C-alpha cells in the first residue's frame, strides 16, 4: 500500500509551477517509499526545523525548513536523523556527520541521504521500521479486504465546495490525463459533498442530484474508468452530510456500500458531521464491514478531523484518517496542520496513513516557496496527497489591463468569474475616481499610533481623501485630526464614506471612524525613471496576503513625493478577488492603492 496523494485543486488548467511541485518524481518517491515510515521533527530550535523520514535500503529523507520571517542557517546532524557518523552521499557530493544550508523564509531544502557502505545504522528508527514492516506484512483480515494500491487523488472540496457537476468532474479527469498527473499516480477523481438529492428515494437509496449529475454516478464512473482513472465519492457517518444538502449514511451503511459498489466507486471519503454525539469508534466500523461485504476494493478515507485521535484506533477500519481540522490556503494553517499531524507519526504505516488534509498547492494563497515546503512536508510525512486546486484554469491567467495616460489600474485576477464582493470593490466608481484624480498626488501616512494609521492625499477641487487603516486583530476607533490632513482647525466640511455611500454633513474638527478588525494579515526608479516610463515598480512582487499587501503600501509610500500625472509609483498589482484575504482586507487594499495612485493590478 502506498501513501495516498489526494489533489484538491482544478487539475484541468494547472500552472507550470504547480505541476513542477506536484510532479516532482523524487519527492513522490519519498512519499511512496514502501517502508512507509512517517517523517518526524528530529531537531531544530526556533524557526529552523529538521524533519527526517527513513526509507528503504538504508536511505533517509531530510527536510530542513524555515517557518520564520528571515533566512536561517539549519543543520541536520547524523545523530539527529538516526545515522551513525560514517560517510553518506547527498546527490553527487560526499558529506560526513552533518549537512547544513541557509534556508530562506518560509522555504525548505529537501535531501535524500544514501549510505556509502553497509554499516550505517538507525539506532532510534530501526525499532520503528521493524514495527512498521511487521504490521505491513501481517495485515488484519479487515484491512486486507478494503486496502487499495493507490491513493493519490484530486478532490473537489477545497476549490469548488458545493459548486460541482458532471462537467467539472469530466473536465478534471481529462486534465489529470492531459497534464501528465495521471502518469505520476494521481488516479482518483474524488467527488466531495453535495452530489446527491436532499432526500433518499422511496426505497431508501441515495439519488444523484438530477440538476448537476443528470446521467447519474454510474455513467460518470464509466467515463472516468475509460480514462484509466478511478472515481471517488463522499458520504458521512451521521444523519446528514456536513453541507446539510444530502443524507448521511448512518443507519444505511449496507445499502449505501452496495450502491457505491454497483456504481463502480473506488474511493470513499467518510465524514463526521451530524452524528448525534455517538463516538466515531461506534459508527465507523459499520461502513468498514459493509464495504468489505461488497467484494469491491474501495479505499476508505476516514474524515473524523482528529477529534478522537483516530490514529490510535482507526488502523483496522480505514486506509487513512484525518488528524487535523480542515486546512485553508495559508502558511499559518499549513504549518499548524503539519505540527498536529506529526504528533501521530508513530501510527502511520503502509495501508494506514495519517491525513493532515488536502494539498493547497495551486490555490494562490501562499508563495511558490511556501507551496514547496507544503509538498515537501506532506511527502516526507507520507500524508495523503490530494490536489485541491482548479486544474483547469490555473495555467490560463486572465489579465485585464485598464490603463491609459492616467494612473494605471491593472487587474490581475481571473475576471471571468468575479464574485459580487470582488465586483463591488473593483467597480466602486468613487474610489476609482480617487485613483484617477487629475491632481495626481500620492497619499501618505500622516499619523501612526501602534497598529492604526491615517493616510491622506489632496484631490482636485479642494477635496481631500482620508483612509483610516487598522492593521491589528482588534477593533479600533481611529481619529483623523484636521491638522493631520492639512485642513484649518475650525473648518466645517462635508464627508462621504466611499464604501458605504453615506454622506455626513457639517463635520467639524475631526473625523471618527469605527473600523472593523483585520483578520490578518534597489535602484529607486522613482528618483530617475520619470523621463523613461509612465510607471515604475517601487516594491518586490506582491502576494495575496495581508502582510504582503501592507508592506508594499509602506514601501511605495516612501516615494510619494515623486508621483505625478503621467509618472506613477507602482506597488504592484491588486490581489482583490484571489481569495487570500478577507473582504474587509481587500477593501483596505483597494483603498490604499486608489489613494496612492498606485497600479491596481489584479492577479489570478
């Protein structure tokens, strides 16, 4: 049994960067190594960590990764990774006793260490290896019946949630083949929640939703099988599934297992919602027995979220078990899931895998280096590798450039399917008019008190734009004094909230705003490029996170004096709509870019 890899993005149009990560054959080989021992943290103080996973033939996989905010020098000693101090080869270089590297922030190095001789021992890992080998060679009768040879998958949930249909599944199956991912072992096409009608039929059977799967699941399984792939489906060990849109399998295990087998299902994700407070140890065995009784090998993925520590009891029931709550597409979520999953390393083995949830690679919320860390940790941990992004569209970025002689507005997300919230941000004509104001003066910070700030810029027609910015995770009342924004102390003004569309008459002396908390989050061309171009970048590339966005605003603000009509400081594109920040944070993003006359660029 090989560690399952489950893909949760849209595989139909995968970007090259994501393909390079998900298709790294050497990292996959570590994940699929037949010894099946999960990687563990073995060394590392502070933010520099060393993970180690013993492999067949005396080899060791080592991941040195940096979860900090600055580059770190990390060393893996042989004693840390279970090797005796004899020569070991790393790629083409011979190294002894240790391996060291400087690792960038939120990045990693991954090495395969191969013994230069036969005397390399595993003083702490040999017992673990023997135990894993013994358990793998003597599986229980229960496990042997429902075991499966592959588990690398693509799953609908992380990217599509309930927005699934026959077309999405068929196109994703096509993409797994056309991208070459199928050849790398990603053979399961897994339908998650929301595929069935709200209620069972008169005979108690689950019914595929006619509006989204009009030909049924059997026809879809036939199509997927015709591609050389396998089809997975979803149910829940409760009265209803987590989405509440369809029935669960509690009390209907035998009927549902027989239904899945008759359709040609190869994989079942079995969730844990609406369970009536019955312990999972009481509910899950019924589905295991039911699946075994069908005679069809069906991979069983237990999704109990680690609540009752399934690594301690689920090895005779399923092929994998969740050790964590749901992941999201952020560095913080990813590393915390890795930490939680690592606790149960001793319980992973061939045929039974700890599951820290799906891969977020390709969904856009982390940098490429962070995705490499993500994939490396999941591979070394023998975690199920489930691709969770949209593989159809990731390689086809739609870039709409709304630029002219005025300050550039560059949209960098996929504008084909903008949400209402994103449209409301990008289409706010009043905020756009601030960005396009003919006076062309870039906004500056005029007051900073801890995590809250006041940004302002003069506009044409004797007007002023004011942005009240809260960087903290707590509610703040922020005051912009007239002195701060260049208005005489006794002036009475009319104010308009550009996001709420509310007018405030006869404002006197100060402007108070009740701001919601944030959920998170070289050559100085501004000095010489005004005669060469219409805009110039003042920052490194932005990414779709609060921290990246506010740092770009800070860097760009330094050069405010050098912006003018026809020559604009460019803090990089807008990330609005790409999903890595909250709607409130995107409003801050667009407000700062508009007030700064920055290039509002939207990236997929």
